[in-house]
C-alpha cells in the first residue's frame, strides 16, 4: 500500500471518530439544566414576546 492512500484513510477514520467524540464531549461538559431554564423563562419570559410568562410550561415526569 502506498503512503498517500494510507494517509487519506487515516485522516478519514480520524474524522469519522472525531464526530461522536465531540458530541459526547459536549453533552458531558454542558449538561442540560431544566430548573435553570424554567427559572430563566419565569424571569425573562419567552424570547418571542416582551412580557414574562404567567404560567410555566409543564415539566416532564
């Protein structure tokens, strides 16, 4: 096997493996904060309107 196809194959494999590692890394380092999001909605309201929400959306059980 020549050097150039081997390098191209290595770069392709590295790229394919980098995507799931990046996605998992983002989920681990930035977990979702549902309570914080609902507190933000209560204080600042819906970004589509200029008034605070009167009733918060239901939370998942």
